[in-house]
C-alpha cells in the first residue's frame, strides 16, 4: 500500500465544503488536450452526463492497479485554458505520471470543495490548483479512511 504524502496544514477552513451523499461516476478514460499534465496535475478523464455542480470535489478513484485511491476531482468545462467540452477529471494523489487511456475509471465523489471558476490567467489557475491540493491533503488527513490506497 502506498502512503500519501500529507502536508501539515494550519488554518484551512472547510466552511465552504458541502457534505454530500457519495456519488459514483464511471467511464472509460479518454484523451483530451493534456492541459492537466502541462499544468503539473495529470488527470484521468471521462465524459459523464452528471448533474453534479461544476467544481472541485474530493473522493476516491479506482483506475488500473489503484483501488479507492484519494483524488481531487474536477467536474465541468476547463474554460480558463480555452476548452469547451464538459468532462470529469481525476487527479490521483501521489501516483506515477503515465498515460492511462482506455481504462475503466470509477470515481466515488464525497465532498464538494469549491465551484468551477474562470481565472484571469493560467498562473492564477495553477495557484488555485496548488491550494486545492493542499486543502485535499488536509481533508484526507482529517478523514483517516482516506489515508491509504488499496492496490489490487
């Protein structure tokens, strides 16, 4: 089992995090434009006609050898980078960056963190993604069941 690298985070507020019943999304991973990887956050992407609000979520991903692995999940259209197709993207924390196209991806979405937003610059988007990651790691640290990934 792979241990997650967790940050010691102070003063992170979760007042904006909505508790929700878990929602499962699934599909076969697709190739999009690769912007996540270019921005330092490679993602496994699926299309799903979900009625979830656009935004960032925390939950688990099952993909390849990774079973219920902690992930940051984006639902929506990445408009800051000029994309126009709504999708679901999962960034699995602390895994090797490699292509995982044409594989089954199952997402268990547990918490809504923040709404999608168009940033004025890609730099602002990257800063927000770093904040999202720090908050996700703090959330997983506070929820011990999410600390370890089960490997198949």
